[in-house]
C-alpha cells in the first residue's frame, strides 16, 4: 500500500456536487492550509449529481408546491447561492440556464390551492405571475391543446415566472468548483480519483482514511458520499438511529421540443420526492424530459453493479423500520403511489401508465412521442428516523463533534450544495481553529434578506 505522510487539515470523501462545493468554499473562504478530496470513480459527479441522474432544477421554493413558506425561505437562500456563484463566474447559458417555469393546478380544487398559495408566497417571490388559460395558450400552448387542436376542458391555472434562472447542470457545476478552488495556489488542494474509501479510523487524534492504494491522514473528515454517507457512518458506529431507503427515479423522454420551460404539478406534501414534471433537457437538444418516477430499489448506486449488501446494511432493518414501512403502506395515497411507480418500470404497460400521468401536463402526448430514458435517473437515499419511526423529508447531517461529519443529501441536495458547504466549512473552522471569511461569503454568495 502506498504511503502518504502528509497530514491534511481537511479531507473530503466524495466528489459529487456536495463534496466539490465544500472543496471550493474551503479554498476560497477559509485559511485552512490543505484540503484533499477522494472520489471513488474516475470522474467527478458520475452518480446523482450527473446531469442525466437528476431533474436539473434549481429548487428555490417558488413552484415546489409541497414546500411550506418556512421551508421555501430556507431553500431560496441556498438556491440563490448557486445563482450568484454562476453569475460571478459568468456561467450563464453554460452551467445555469434561464427559461420559464411554473406549477399548474388542474380542476377546481387545485386551481384554488394555486391561487391561495400565490397570495401567500408572492411577497417572498415578487416576480411570480398568475397565468390563466388564455395566457397559457400563448406561453406554454402544449398545456392546453390536445392532438386534434381542441382546448382543455378543465380549469387550469399556472403560477410561475418567465425570466428566472431555473436549471443547472450540476455535473459541470461541480467541475467548475474544483477548477476555481485550484486557482488558489497558496494552499494545498489535492484530488484523487479512482480512490474508494474503504475504512476510516481515528488514531492519536488523526484520521487515517484507507483506499485500496493508499492511506491518507487528516485532522478532520467530511463525508459527502451521497447514499454511501450513512453506510460509512454506520461502519464507524455513528448514526445508528437512522436507516436509509434508496428511492430511485427514472425518466421518460420525448424526441421533440414540447415544453418551453419547466412545468410542475401540485404535489402531495406527504411525498418527499418531486412530483412528475416536464421540461426541456439542458444536455439533450430538442428533447423534453418527463419524470422522475419513484421506485424503491435494493441498492445504493443506480446503473452500477453491486451495492446490494451496502443497501441491507444501511437499511438497519428492525422493528422500528418495519413500523415505518407499515405506516407508509397504511396510507392509501402513499401505497398507490408506490405501486404505481413500480408499474412505470414495466416494459410497455409502464409506458401506458406513465403516459396517463404525463397527459395531465401535456394532453396531446401520445405513446409514440415518449420512450423510457435508458440510463437516466439516480438514487435518493431517504432517511428513516428510527427513534421517531418516521420517513424524513429531505436532507440530514450527522456532526459527531469529533472532527468527522456525514451528509445525507436526497433532493434538493444539489441545489443546497453551497448552503450545506457553508454550514460544514464553519464547523471545520471551529474544529481546526481556522478563520471563515463570512463577510466575503455573504457579499459574494448571499442575497440581502427581505
Ligand atoms: C431522480 C432524481 C432527481 C433529482 N432532481 C433534483 C433536482 O432537480 N434538483 C436538486 O437540487 N436535486 C435533485 N436531486 C437530488 C440531487 O441529485 C442530489 O441531492 C445531489 O446530487 C447529491 O449530491 P452529492 O454530491 O451529495 O451526492 P452524489 O452526487 O451521489 O455524489 C457522491 C459521490 O461520492 C462518491 N463516493 C461514494 N462512496 C465513496 C467512497 N467510499 N469513497 C470515495 N467516494 C465515494 C460517489 O462516487 C459520488 O461521486 C435529484 C435526485 C434524483 C435521484
């Protein structure tokens, strides 16, 4: 085994968008003198932060109808960080894209819900507009007309914006974080690819992080290994009060330009995953993507062999986990949702079932317009809170207070990469007795609060 005698101040495990954002913030806003990132694969962001794996949405809370106003206020701050970072470096139309976006209500109840939500949220998002059927005919006609050109019968209301940054390629964003961090030549910034962390041990106050080829030493470690963060935490005896259930998401795609922007639907607040939506794909010209679906999958990495045993270990199956599953299945809405999403993966019948749902957005859509998007999708590691016997909605972080932190980052984890990194960089500076340039961070990446 190769020997590396340097002791880094901070070592990051995982080179997805979360690990890369942290690497950038350490190099840009602190006086930490050395940082190292270990990534399992031969490229950054090949798993969930890949553009093909996620919905590419900068979730800022304006059209996510399952967010409360409180949650929206929080995500807006982190979403603006991504926007401000991209503007600062001139990444418009390269990493971050502007186009119209909206959430639609269909039928009497959903339309009333959307209008009420608009009143509640318009102060936080002053740019939001209400679109009636006539306006939608002009700006997003595919929502209105069926294949014979007849208009939609049901009432429909859209609430959204036409001039906001709505989409990001989180893979290229993570590469940009690394490139910009490396510009700071005053500190040591090392990246090692093909370096899967196998074991972490603290010996005499220093973490020894082992890969197949080498052992790396660091005063502090932050684990941003996506669905594997909890697996690594458990292997070190931390976070046993959490289990994890991987929820895969797949997409269907149409080989034509159907929608001009992102169209979300009213979401069920009980479900922690984004509802089915449609939008132009930023990596595929003239394609429209519909999805994601939500499918329980017994592995931690999509489209990669193995990780079945890792799944079972991280699930931490016991009476509390069984109780969580029982309670979820007891709810007929959640049960039907889970079963329906299994159906979406079945060849032929899955497409027909999916089409029925996608037609709620685009009534003219036909079976020949869409196909299952092979190789698209990822895994959202949803956290099971065993103590409170609940499926947690959103992200979780375990700060052990002993110089090691573990981050679990299901959606909207890509959008909150810079916000989560800000939290961790402050934890690291306290632990390592280093300085965080909060003023500069706020000036460059934060928006004035209203
Ligand atoms: C279908 C779907 C749609 C989504 N849509 C959105 C969206 O529209 N907007 C949004 O904000 N979020 C979305 N998300 C969530 C988002 O993709 C994730 O929150 C985000 O990508 C997490 O980034 P990460 O860097 O924490 O994890 P990952 O991207 O999973 O990266 C973890 C990295 O750690 C590495 N790693 C793992 N184990 C080890 C090890 N032992 N040693 C070294 N390296 C290791 C992996 O190889 C990987 O590169 C979506 C997710 C899915 C699945």
